[in-house]
C-alpha cells in the first residue's frame, strides 16, 4: 500500500520557463487565462463544459481534457488553475487532504515515453528533498505508442508524501502528455492509483 503523509507540494523549475509540478498545493483563485485550452468533457454527452472563473464541481462520469490529454476525474472534485506545465488541475477541495490530479499537454516532443518522463525524474532528483522512485513501469495508454507510470515518494519522516506521474507519447509526432497525481495527506491504496493510471488516454491529433 502507498501512503501519503504531510506535505502536498512539489514545485521545481526546469530552466527559466518550465515548472514541474508533480504534487500540487491548494491553488490561488483561478482565472480564465490559467486554462486557455482546457475542456471538461462529460461522458454522458458530447458537449464540453464552458470554462468558468469559479471552481466547477466535477460530476460522475466526467473526464478532464486538456488538448490531447484525457483522464477520469473523481466525483465531486473541482477544476482549479494550474501552473506553466500542468495547466489544468482538479482537486478534492472539500477534504483536508486535498488530493489532486494535474494535466499537461504537449510539454515537449519525444521519441518514447521514457525520454519524456526522464525530464521529471532528473529535475526531481536534484530539486526535491528525499525524492525516491518507488516503481517505474511501461503501461498501455489508449492512443499512445508508449507510456510510463512512475510512483514516487519525497520528503522524510512525518513530512513524507507520495505521488504518481503517467507520461504518454505518440511516436508519430512526438506529442507528449503527462498526468500528475497527489494523494495529499490521505492514505492511497494501489486500487486508487491504478484507477487514475488506467483512465489516462492520449486523444488523436486534430
């Protein structure tokens, strides 16, 4: 079983422009500019939800979609602002643990998902206290030529926390997507992490 205790934040920089956020903190008030291409797609209908300045409660069977990245959003989670890399985020804002899923689309062009995820790993190893990979495995993601799931922990003692990245790449054009999951301070079992990873899709190019 993976557990997540204490801090909920990873924030590291890659160069001057790329902000890697693997586990995310409670966001500032969202603005329309924070989510310029975000779409919330409802499985039960073909219509996309309109962007909103205020957090938007996620409904059952709803998916978070940003460009070509798509992932299932748990019932009751709210859409919030993101950062420079993970520009769309959903969080359990009504719980003290503040679990969150963050979505990145087109953060680089790579031949293979392991090349893409190596950016996150390399930066985390140099910038994040006590960062440690728990597992790294190739997985199947619909629409992707290759995909990798990385489960990790960071911090020490009572301040330790866990997170997960899923990176998927379309080798035909190198397009890469990434999903970051933070369990906040809640205990996270394998089934919960598996559900997030199994729901990731790389949508066709427009």
